[in-house]
C-alpha cells in the first residue's frame, strides 16, 4: 500500500500561507508564490538586521563627534583618550550621555584629555 505525506505537506503549505499574511495578491494566496516571497523577505530581514546595527553605530559616532567637537576635541582623539583611560563605555551609552547629560559628557572629555596628556608624556 502506498503511503502519502498529505497531512504533513498540507500543514507545511498552510504554515507558509499563514506566514505570507499581509502580502499582496497571489503572494498571500498561492503556495508557490508565497514560498518565493517568504524566501526573499527572510533574506532581506537577515541582511537588514546587520545593516541596522551598522546604521545605529554610525549614528552614535555622529552624535559623539558633534558633542566632542563642540567641546574642542575630535571624535578619534576622544575615543583614543577614553581607551587610554580604560573607560569601558560603548558608543551607544556615550552617545546617550552626550545627548542627555552635558555635564557628564564634559567629565568624559576631561578624562580623555588627561589620559591623552599622560600618554604623550610617557612617549617622550
């Protein structure tokens, strides 16, 4: 007797159609088109999760640079000073401090500048 895989394949197809809810026209109704649309959509989602991280990091760098330049130091020198001072803050939190708390950011600038001075003094 021949055994079919009908219940499992029907369940798989229905799951695909339900996942394609909200797609337009035959992409939400027909399995063949829905499967293709889901494949493409998932590829874009994977790619754009990486792009989102990249974009946010760039945004944080821009914000830090703007606040640092307003205080008279460039972004790269500021980050170099923080690394020399062994300040373990990531760019997201530094950007948040720069936007929300000017006094705390001014303290970070002082710490970075002091670390840069000791670094250059140790070189000579």
